[in-house]
């Protein structure tokens, strides 16, 4: 268990495309475990590997219903739309309204390389879209419709 440093806006690693995970080995498991510790410490909903400086297609999400690990994720289907306030651990203290699909089905591998499908609505759909975009080197900032002041 270890906490990793979160890269923040301006760090060029956040704008790079991540590489496919090919080895589902102990090194990957340690990365995922460290990402989980880092996510919890920072009270986040999701974290992608490039946010801790690793250019691999791996992300984790926990919206309060348990941990979801997405390795090599791909969006298979999306429908509807929702607009809500969104933030990112790599962009501290900035919140903005972002439009996302309301429902998303994602195909991904688990930490042992097994493929699975997951469908999420509302916050889970939003989180999956947000994290998958990190793997493409994109931050939510470029999608913000309106920045939201914090109270
Ligand atoms: Co983020």
C-alpha cells in the first residue's frame, strides 16, 4: 500500500495517450492498489493511471458502491445525455458543468485480464467517460460548458 503523487494540470503526461496494458502481473496489481489508496486519501470518485504518472490504459472508479477496475476500457454503447458539475483530482478546486451520455456500456479487462462489460447510468456513466478520456490524454476542462463557483 502506498500513496502516489497526483499529477496536476500543466504536467504534460496528462495530455499523452496511454498504452494498452499487456501484462496482468504483480506490477499492475500494485499500481491498482496504490491508485485505490491514493483515490481514497483524496476522497475522489475516479483515478486514471496517467494521473499518477503511468501511461497505461488503467483506471479505477468508486462512486460509493464498491471499487471498479477498468483495464483497456472501451465504450461500446452510449445513450441519452446529462449535464452536471464535474471535477478532477488533477485539476484541484475547479468545478464545471459538463455534458455526458446518461448511460454508457463499457467493455474492459479486470486485473487478471478477464474481459467484462459494465453498464452505468448518471454518476457512474459520467465517471467512466471522464476516466476513459484521461487515457486519451484529455481533461474534462475542454468539455466544460460553464465553470461553477464553489461555496
Ligand atoms: Co480526472
